[in-house]
C-alpha cells in the first residue's frame, strides 16, 4: 500500500492504477468507512482512500481542533483491507496562500445542514472537486449516514460534468442502532448510552409512516417526542423531506426521508432514515 502526502505523489501513483474506486474520509475510521472501502474493492481494480480533516468545511475552529484523529491506526486498518493507496494531503499544500476558489452548490445544499453550518457544503464540494481532479476515480463511494451530503455530491458532479460515478451505501449501525460516526468517540460513557435514542426516534416515525400516517407534522412531532422524553432537548432540526429536493411537503410521499441533528453534550450528531 502506497502512502501519498503530496499532490504530485498522488498523481504519479494514480497513473499506475487501473480503474479506481475512491473513498474520501476524514479518518478515525470505523466499520461504516470500511463498508465503503470493501464495496470499492469489489467494483474496481484499485482503491484509493483519503484521510483528510478538511479545514474549510468546519465553521468553528474548536470543532476542527477537537475532531478525532488516529492516522497510524487508520493506515493499518486500510492496509488490511487491501487498499492500493492512502492519500493524506497536507492542508498547507491543498490550500496555499492565495487559494480563492470555491464550489458553491445551490438547491439541496441550501437546506438543513446548509443554514445550520454555513460554508460547510461549499467546503465539502471544493475539497471533493480537488480530490476528483487529482485521483481521477471511475467511482466514488459515500455513506447514506450523510444523506444530504450525498445529494449535494450528486448535484455538483452532474452540474460540473465530473466523470465519476457516485455510489451511496447504507448507514452502518452499532447493534444498539447508533449510527457509526467518528464523532461518537467524543461522547462520554453516559452520553453514549443515551445516543441510540436518535435511531429509536427515527424508527418511531418509520413505524407510524408504515402504519399509514402521512402528515409530516405528526411524524416530526413523534420524533421530537421520543428525543425530548429521553432528555435530548438540544435539537437543531427534526424533519421529514422529499429526498430529491430536501424540501418539506405537508403530506409525505413514498420516498420520504426523516432526518435529525441533535446535540448531545459537546457533540452534534446527525442521523436519518428512509420512512418506507
Ligand atoms: P467522514 O469521515 O465522516 O467524512 O465520512 C467519510 C465517508 O464515510 C462519508 O461518505 C460518510 O457518509 C461515510 N460514513 C460515515 N459514517 C458512516 C456510517 N455509519 N455508515 C456508512 N457510511 C458512513
């Protein structure tokens, strides 16, 4: 397995590989990330994984500083998965003095996480555009865990004619339902024991929807109710949207997606679930 830290090294390595499946990550890998790597291996001659805590997608310097990191451990995990190349770019090379371009996505990027985290999706779209240009993968793999991010990526890849096929894979969850996230490592033991309630709240809405409930407000209220009863009151948003547009509709359709963002102590967690 090759380790590349500069853009030049990465370009040279890429030229030696056949079809490439690319898995962009911010590291501190868990089973969710590895599920993407395994699919990428099945479908491509070589897999490239990036480990990069992208500074321009963070709104708060504290959030960036506190983001968990374990590069050596991540590299060992990826070696076991048969990855061809790990790219750990240097932020100073990626964003040198004078860097002045950003990929600003409209539409789906303007909802939910958009206003909650100003600049976040522009940071994501910009770094991914750089990665796609450097790694030139045939396919790139993303997790449904970040459903809105997946929609944003699909949008700008299509809009900018970037020749990469985007695949979205299901959310990996712990046995208790908690969605795998690098940020889970920042929860205290007590918070971690309460965190599965996010999934339980989404399941409640799914059960209601499958039982025939179509009123968005009722479904959202049911989610909030489960959260609040469990003492999770720092709710950023709870919503049920059309997953094509990320807009709400008063009566939900057959493709409805429930999403939430909740703060548990110092950690902001997101999760989502298709209702049907
Ligand atoms: P991150 O390192 O959090 O930026 O995530 C890198 C990629 O892994 C993104 O495409 C995420 O959506 C995906 N991912 C994160 N958590 C999970 C999970 N629990 N299940 C599946 N994919 C995930």
